[in-house]
């Protein structure tokens, strides 16, 4: 999560959706505004963990929007332009596969193929693993309150990242500029090439609510 009080925005960073590029582009604007002083004072009080979180200083990188709703004063939260980026769930699985294999290969020891990865990841009897369990989280859960109500103002899409980032820039008072391209896997093919009908359905079952709310299809080119 990235918060700017000078430009009045809150970015909810869902993993593997282009968020690293957005953070790199906007990090210079974090903090700022009248809230900077209490944030800075809180940062000096390392032992006072709870107040630091109450001030919104230490939001985790992939914190959900509800964390900001609960930790920030209500008037501050309401005034922030809250946005995120989501990604096609089938494409997201391929990205997660390569990311985990590259960054934490021991997690996938004995997992040789993408099919093995999905079946291992969604196996209810496998032991807990932070990276696997985090990658299995539903995207819409980052965007709603406890009643399931949407609490972000704008949902961008990875599939049109630059165009939606241009819109975001306009909403927060910045001239649009080109996003840096960071952490892109070079070895992967089009996500549709990794799937059998069985695997596509496996993902569809797990991410059904995301697919419904965010209006994704396995193959958008086949939509009539």
C-alpha cells in the first residue's frame, strides 16, 4: 500500500498486477501534506507500534483497503482517492508460477510443470506456505469492507495498465507519464497456452467471485 497526503491518494497493491511499476512511479509523492509531521514523529517512536499503525505509517506492501479504513481517521480515509489494479486470474497464475519458481525455488521443490503447480497450490491438504497462500487470495478481498462493499474509487486493469495509469495520474493531479517496466518475466508465453480445459476450470472454481465481480473471461477474444 502506498499513501500520499500531498496528492491525496491511496494505492492498494495486489501482488503481480503491475503494482511494482506503479509504486516506483509514485513513491516520490508519498507522505507530504499536513499529515507528514505526525507521521514523522510516530516514525521516531519505534517502540510505540500501535500508534504508528494508527497513523498509517507502516502499512504492509500488500495491505488490504480495509486496513486503511480501520487505521486511518475517517475524514482522512474519505478524502483519499483510493485505487488499485487487478489482473485476469488465469494470467495471474502463470505470473505467480514463474515468480515463485524464480524467487523461492525451494517452495516448488518437486513441482515441475505449471499443471503440477496449480494442483499443488489448490490442494487443501498441503502445508501452509506464505507465498502460495498469498498468491491464492482473491483479488476482490483487497477492495471491500467487512460487509463486502467496495471501498476503492477506481479499479485499473493490468491488461490496459498504461491507459488506466494515465487516468489515475489525471485524478491525482499529475501529468500522465510512462510507467517503468519492472519485474517482467521474459521466459513466459501467452497464458492461454499453459491451460487445458481441466486446469482452466480449476482456476475458475477458485476465483469464481473475482471473475464475476471483475468481469474476466478465460479468453476475452472469444467474447461475443
